[in-house]
């Protein structure tokens, strides 16, 4: 009742924090209707406030709650609070003030474990919450909807969620401080929640007709590739069947006499790794790789993206996952817009289907150039690698000259390609066998390349040994900002598990620091853009790249502004700093007119 809500609001006014959870009609915040709000002010207590039967009634209820929801002096506690921020915004209310997200807090503390509320309740509170299935049934076409339930049926479930969240907060907040994560949480991860919520809310506009036309082109290309593969093999078969493909390649054509059927599947492996190795000498293997690449682009992006356009906004709204990767990198789902390849012509063509709001805007990309290798140079302090970057050399050409013992002008494109694999492989802890498989060379040749690499870049070997030794002693490694990754198998007697942990010990400080760097840049750019009241918006993050829907009139001011924030995200070697400048690229300067 209104009277009871008034009592709750009065109680909220006198608190410094409360936990909040929204009950809705679905998992997608851009379509979900608000069903109710649960609030907990103290452990083992909760309130459930149902939404109105109409949007107007819901708005009136939210107006009553706004003095608490929009009070920036009250801390809000939530579990995956980014979802609640978006649902409440769509319903007509903002959630202001500092935020403590128990999912993100636990992710910092234990990045490789699960972070769902049920799991956390079981592990930390020894409690099994009511399941959503007990209310609306199991997932599937027959699952019910919260909107169809009586508020009395929802109350216990809803109050339990906010209560558990508040209890978890009392456990996790001291742990953040104990593990020296307070700064990382408060200055990076917590403000990033709002940045991601705004980016998801903004979405990206798509040229649907461009993708539909391109789908027809790719279909023709698939049919042509299929024809060529059948002609090369001399037989008709289903290219999409690993069993049939393996039999054609290894029994009929015998392109690899060493190939054996796996024990598990009882068929030949036709994985990308296997085909890439064989493609060096067998054209049909390359054709199959081309076929798979085109097919994946077509099905995953070209055909799928138009169906994912939100009918209300006319835009695609991806969802960023902040608590998934152990290194701190963001991931993207529904749809995954981070995996569109940008190194290929086809991938770039798909990216050009991201279009600006209107003809007064353009799509602007700001991309850290080779950030991970530059961080290797910074963290290892290897003089030769630092020099290669500061002198503006192509790092892969420079590496090729060193490991093949030739002058820079004698490096061939094949040498550079192999050196690129070595550069990235080394920092991921690649073995001589692994390198030999990727480059299709003997293990002895691969071993020589690795030895030459460490001979030329001795401090990188020193860095790798240092990280492994640190992990063996303390059980974790960390990024420049102090993000830890626990490596519980680093001293394992199982060589496979130990080797995996050792590779993570080498790579995590590099990849994790790169992730921290782009996150800090995003937070700083977002806050400063709001302060400057730019009309331009940051709309996508694709690993080391930020994409903006930029107003053309603001470009002259926006570019140096973004560059400054990206350059100064972390404190790095002064010699390297000028070479960390982002590459700017307007990959669409005109507005695509609908046909």
C-alpha cells in the first residue's frame, strides 16, 4: 500500500546503504518489464514493492521511491547491479550513489570461480535460496512469467535475493580491503558498471540492408568454394560433416599419412589447428578453412545481426560481461560484437555496417596499437624490445631480423609472419612443439627460433622466470593495478596442469594489465565526456579498441581528448608512452542511405 511504501521510504532516508534487486518479465533489460523491487536494509529482513498494473501506476510508485533511489549519499548494494540500473532507467528512475556489486566483488576475489547468487549463498552463507524454477517452472517454451504471478507468490523469493546480497556484501567488502582491492574496485570496476550500462543502453545502429545484400554475396562465395573443394577431392560430400571431411582428406586423398582417429570420437580431427598446419602444403585444406570462415561470418554476424535489432530503438544492444575472464578482460554476449575479425577484408566490411546515428555523426575508432607487446617491453624492461618500439620499427620485422640473424632489409614476408607467431607465442608460454605445429616446421627448428629469441631478448626470459617463481611462492600473479589471478596448480605434480598454470603466470600480468588499461581509459573518457556534455557517445569496446558514435562537429576536440585519456590510463615507461598513442580510424564517414 502507499502507506507502507511511505514507511519504507522514511526508513530508507535514514540509512547509509541498502541492497536492491528488481523482479522483471525477462533477462534482457531492454525488453524486460518491471514487476517489482525488493529492498533489504539489514540482514535477514527485506521488503517487496510490487510495480503497478499500468506504466502510469508504476511511475507513481517509482516517484515515491526516488528520494532513496536517487539519493547519491546512500550506497546501493546489488548482485549484477548493471541489470537493475538499466531496468530502473527504462522504467523511469535512476539508481544514484556509490554501488557495491557482490558479483563483481567476488570476481575480484576469486576470478576463476562462479559468481551467481545461488552459488555464493551456498559457499559463503551455507544457504540454498528459493529457485526461480519453483515460481515459473524450468527454462523452455512452457516457462511462466513473473508478470503472471500474484505479488504474494513473489515476495519471499524477491526479499531473499536482496537479503542474501546484503549479507554477502558484509563478507566481501572487508575481503576487498584485506586483499588491497579497494582502489581497483572503487576506481575501476565500480564506475565501469555505469559506463557499460550507458554503452549498452545507447546501442549501435546497423545498416540492415547492407548486411542482407552481403549475405547474398557470401552465399555465392560458399557455393563456389563448395564446388572447388568437391572438384579438388574428386567426390561429393558434406563439407560440414567432420566425419566425412576427415575420411576424404586422410583416407581418400591421404594428405597426412600420420593422421589417426581420436579415441573419443573415433574419427579424424579436422580442427582449425590441424587444417592450418596442412594448408601450408595442401590447397584443399586452405579451401576448407576459407569455407568455414565465410560460413561462420555469414551465420554468426551477417545473417544474425539484423534479427537482433531492437524494434523499440532500432539499434543492437550487446551485453558486456564484467565477471567472466580470469585476466580481467571484458566479454560480450547477445550478440558477441567483440569477435568480428578486423584483420580481414570481410570482417572490416561487416564492421562498416555499424553506422552513425545520422548524417551529422560518424563512427570513430580509437585502437591501442600492439598494446600487449608494448606492455611486455615495459614490464620486462628489455632494452632491445624497448628500442625497437621507440625507434618506430615494425616489431615483427625487428624480431625476424634478430631470430633469423639477418639485416632488417633482408627480412621476407614469411620471416615476418613466423616472427609474429613467435612474438605472441612466447608471451603465452608456447613450447617448441606448439610453435612447430603452428608454423609447420620441425620441433628442432622451432626450438632454435625460441633459443634465438631469448638470446636476443634476455630480459623477457628473465621476466617469465620471475613470474613463474613468484607464482610458485605466493600462489598467484598480478597486474600493474594489483588484480590477482590465483594459480592453484602452479606446484602440481601433474605436468599438464602445472604447464597450464605456468603459461597463465606469464600471460596474465600482460593481458590483465592491458585489460585494466582500457578499463581505466573507458571510465575516464566516459566521466570527462559527461562533464564536457559531448553529444558524441562511446558505444562499443572491442578488447583494445574503443568505438564512438561521434558528432562530426566535435571530432576536432574529441580526438585529442580521447588520446590523452588512453595515453595516461596507466603509468608506464616514459620512453614507451609516446608510442602508445591510439590509432584513430573513421571507418564510416558517411551515412548509409536506405535503399
